[in-house]
């Protein structure tokens, strides 16, 4: 089972127009509201792939009941701690005439100072309960499916933390998860990624822009990029995947370097494609697929997401 973590929850408003005129009133009857954020998107796609997952996050403010209600409608298992911080809104404008996806992002409010110790305590409890379950002679199938009996095997951490968290949170989670024997996938960037590498996560998956910004290399030197990707993969005993929209995916494991084509598709909504990719990749790896096969399953899921209006899904509705 998967534990997904994202400490920056989102309510996503998607509005569809034929076109938008700047400086004018633009009206549409085509709109929807979804619970979102990178970790929620990953969790929702894992659910649509038939996997069991629990999501850990922080929540606060007036919109929390709505957030949890939408999670319940999607059949998502969410564990949360109080942050006394309003959940942010993000807005997607889809314009049909120019096939354009425009994202308007609210930055997060600062969480309460007690949020970090509470989220780490919640995380530790999930791992400890999981450890107790694994040492038990009971079978998961015979247990009630709740927070104390999950049988966690994979940890996926996604996205940028909300304001107020320190740089220690994600590295701590990676360290603890690796000590417990979980398979760790990171879709993160910056100091969160750099400070986590020493604990040898199994897969890191920043996009190309995030990787370049994190490690400070030039975009016009493909050979240097390849050398750095291989160096990091070997030094930190991890696999690396760099997505880049509809351009080739670059990937490395040990001494092997891959360039994998992404099919060209007419996208309806690209929001959540990277998260769908992460879920597809993780699901395939859990099923025992090799690295390249898992990447292609990630591509398949990302492509399915791109063809739908709703963000962070591979099917129009949960079944």
C-alpha cells in the first residue's frame, strides 16, 4: 500500500472558455471544483489504478470541511493535522480557440508553528503501526482497513511544502521510511531534494526545469546534464526521471541512461499530468515492472490525464 505526502493542499477551480478577453468580463457555464494538490492527484490516480493509498497532509480554515467532503466523494483516505491555515485555491483557465491552459496559483498561508511536530508525529505513527502489522501473524485481508492496519510498502512525497515548514521535514520522512524498508519516490525540488539524497531514495522525479534550478546547470549543455544525472544516480544509489512536458524524458539507473519519447497528443488540461505520471510509474514498479516499462506506464497515465478536463485523473469519474 502507498503512503502519499503533500503538505500544500489545494482546491482547484477549472473554468473552460472558448476564448478570454483581457480587461473584460468573461463568463462561462463550464466549470468545476476539485480537491487537488500534487499528493491528492497522485492518490486519486493510484485509486483509479486499483491501488490502496493513504494521503497525509495539513488542513485548516473554513474550507477544510469542503476539502474533506470532496476527498470522501473521490474515495480518498486522508490523514491530516490541524494547521490553522486556510487552504489555498488555484485556478485553471482552459481556452478552446487557442488550446491554451493557464494556471493561476495562490501561494499558501503560513501554517501554525505546531503543525510541523504534529505532522511528523502523525507520520511516525503511520510507520510504527505499519511496522507492527508486518510483524504480526494476521493477514491484512482479515483486518479492518484503517489507519492502524495499512501494510505500507511505498512512500511518495510530492510538491513544495506550505510556508512555515522547515527544510528538515521531508528529509526526516525519507530517512525514517528507508529505515522501515519502504520504497521511496520523490517528486520534489530544491533543498528538500538535495537534503534527502543522502538517505538514498529509490526514485527522484523532478521535472527538467526543477532539476536545472536545483542543481544549477545550463540548459544548453546536454552532455553536462547527462553526466550530472548519471553522477547523482550512482552517488546516491537512486533512479532519476526528468520529465519535460511533451519532450523526451531523460532517465538514469546505475550506469544506464535513457531517452524516452513522449507521444504528441492534443491536450485538454495538462494540470496533474506529472502527478498521473508519478502514480502510473509507482503502480507499475509495485507490480514488479522494470524501470523503462514503469516509465512508459507513467507516460500512459500522464497522457490519459491530458485528455480530460478534470485534473489529476485517468478516468472521467472514479468507478
